[in-house]
């Protein structure tokens, strides 16, 4: 982000219906909002990409059938002069295998000093795998690498919150 924008705050915090069409609408809206405020077009594109990917994960792996769980929450805000955080919160059964896979994937990504190293290692695993039918599980590591960010997740009270902190320096 540009140096003269250090004093500017920016925040989006909303609940959203769990519909696939909303992913592209929100991805585009986030990119347009950040582009209108900041001069760093590549950084704005990275924020939008991370937003879209986290929303897609929420829709794919959320628990949308238990009770009144038709919404998820998106939060995008600037936490410092060079860090933008994107958080998506959605319902998820704590005992769900997807929750454990999510935490395991984030732990693996975090074990590498740089997101690029995690991305390369995952690509190598995929290339060496003899199973063509298994999902690649490439989404989170792609977010970390292409978004130059650290990813964290917490699971509590039947919801999962995934946060990506993008370093835009």
C-alpha cells in the first residue's frame, strides 16, 4: 500500500448469505474498494484473491444443514500500515473431518519459514502422488503463497474462523 495511505483505516465487516454467486460479488467488491483507496493494484488484487478463496472454502466445507445456519461472516480490515487481515467465519461441526484437515493444513503451512516453500512442497506432493481422485488441498497453501500471508484458524462454539494476514510490504 502507498506510504501516504498510512493514516487511512479500512474495514468491511458483514454477514453474508451462503450462496456461490456471492463469492464473485464480494471478491470484486473488495478489490474495487481497496483499489479506490490504495495505489497498490497488486496488493489490492491479492486481498481480493484471498477473500474469494476463503469464501469458497467456507461454502465448500461449512455446515449449512444444521439448524439456522444460512450465513457466514466476512471481515476485511487493515490492522497496521502494511498488514491487511481477511477473516471468514462459518458454521462447522467441531468433530467434522474437514475441521481437523483445516487445522492440519494450516499447521503444515506454518511449519515452513516462507509460504513459497510450503507451496512448492505441496506441489511436489501432488506431482508425486499416484492417486488421481483425491482432492489437491492446494487452496490454503496457494492463499499463503500468492497472498504473501500467514493463515490461522480457530474453532469454537460450532464455528470456524480462518484469518489470513497479508503483508503488503
